[in-house]
C-alpha cells in the first residue's frame, strides 16, 4: 500500500498535472478560444444531435450521454468532497480552471477520434486514442497507441468497474441497510443484460438515465444553494481567496496549502471529467456524424456539464453549508451538505451515487472492450464482457483500498500516450476547426 501510494503520488504529481493543464492550454490557444466562444454552437448541435447525420452506430446525442455516463459518477460526489477536504475550498477554483482548458482537450480528442476512426469486421465504428495515434502519426507510433489500449483495458476494471460497484454497495448499505451481496448479484444481472446489446443498448440506457438523474441532482443542489443564499456570496469569496491563500485551510507553511488546492483540484477535476485521459473519444467515435468538428463541439459539453455545472453545485453546497471543515469525509461530506438543508438530502445523494456509478460501469465497459479489441481483435469481446460482469460482483463485496490506488495509477498512465498524440496532432485539429467554421460561421 505504501509503495502504491508513492507511485500514485508520482504519477499524479506536478509533472502530470502540468502536462494535462499545459496540453489543454496549448490546444485552447491554437483553437483561438473556440471551445469557450462556441459553447452556444455546441448546445445547438447537441439538440440537433438526437438524429444522426452520417455513418455511425449511435446518435451524436447518444454518444455524449454515453461519455457522460462514464464521467458523471463518484468523482462528482465523493471526488469533489475529497478535493475540498484535502485542499480546502480553493480546490474548487482549480477544478474550474482544469475544466476550462479541459474543454479544448475533450474537443480535440473527439475531433481526432471521428476523423481517424475505422470500421471493424463486425461493421461497428471504432476509434479513440489508439486509432488516432496510429493512423494520425503513422505506423511507427503504433506502440504508443497500443500502450494506451493496455493501460485503459486494465484501468477500466478499477476506476470504471469495481470501485464504482463498491460505491453503490456502500451507499445502499449505509442508507437503506441493503446487504452488499444482494447488491452484487443484482448489479451483475443488470450490467450483464445491458452489455448483451453492445454500444447501442448502452447508449439507450445512458440516454434515459443520465439526463433524468442529472436534472434531479442539479435541482436538489440548487435548492441547497437557494436555501443558503445568504451565505453564498461569502462561500464564493472563500473559494477564490483560499485558491491563493494558505490561511483559509488552516495556515501551515506558506504556499503549501495553495499547492494542495491546485493538486487536488486539478487531479479530482480530471478524475471527474476525464479530459485528457482519452476515454470519452472512444464513445464519440461511434457517433452518426459526417463532421469531426461538429461532434467535437458536442463532446466538449461533457466537461462543461460534468465539472462546471454538477461538480460546482456539489462543491458550493459543501462550502455554503460549512460541512467542509467538519468530520465527514468523501461522499459522507456531500451527504452532510445536502442533509443539512433538505429533508431527504442524504437519500438523494445515495440514489445519485448509485445511478451515476451504475452508468459509469456501463460506459467504461465499452471503453475497455474497445481497447481490448484493438489489441486482440473482436474475438476478445465476449470474454471481456464476462470478466467485466464478474468484476462488478467482486468489487461490490471487497475492500478496495489497493484497487483504488492501482486504478488511480493506470488512469494517470492512460493520459500520457493520449496527450502526446494530441500535442502532435494539434495542428491538424486547428486546421479542421478553421475550415469548418469558415464554411459554417
């Protein structure tokens, strides 16, 4: 455990955070700020995206819901609370910063994914970092794409499977006293039934569950903020002040608290929205679209919705209610914030955690499956799905401290090949973007 903690600290240390933020900032500059300036255009394409325009397997809207199903999860509830608990309210500010540049990263990932996607021997559209690294940079870079696929195929069993299943089992046990073994069996059955239908069924389930649960969570969170409106201005000031000051999180060595705010804010922000990890473009590569740029503007909304809306609501609720300085940690902190204001606030958090974690398991199953297919061909799909379902059951009833750390390490290592690929392909992304908006002002 100590060794894993040290490796995780190294992988998610200053150099990794600098690489993630630096890549996003460079892409934002090369795109001329387009991801921020064209948010309205992105939402317009999203609403149009309920119907496909071109070849693909799922609608552009379904692709975003599938990617959101994998990103909206424990990171939005437990991750935000952990960041604030360890880095103070200022961590929320740095989470926002990572999300803003992350929009450029997520946009570029989707553009490359659609532009360089392929069709496998089953007729399905496949893409993602492994394909745009190999097809965009040439065969000599194939090893880098394979490296990403290996990291992602294994990382999924941790961050996208057993950790999520364990969160569901814990939430149901703590709130409704449901035995973890029962949760394990039910989840294995539900996940298995969805996976039988492949990406199309995953997309259908995500399209129904993600918007409804997200809206319910957002409404509940806004109620907490409205009922604590008097304390909201001071809470926002505290977020900004503690982002640059050590005093707001208990003093200590000058600059130490600020560095903690930056580290945990950026790391948990990336953990939540996955911008730069290379997972989301695997879903967007399956979209029925004839325009990489159009799908890219839809994809970047995933980071906007996940972090700038949902994570912000969770974070501000924690700060405005004052629970961030209490004894509660992780998801319990978010529960305490909602329960302090709403009659069934803790139940809302528990149900939200369960639904978000369940959809994350579905979304990541597709990511891992596609990475395994890239390495071993379509024959690996069925065995991978079987292993995935088994891992759900194991995760629900097992102590996962070590799994958390291994998953965190693999998650970070996924980002390196992907970010290298994006940096080398940034010129192409900028050119495709410029050409598209010259024809569609």
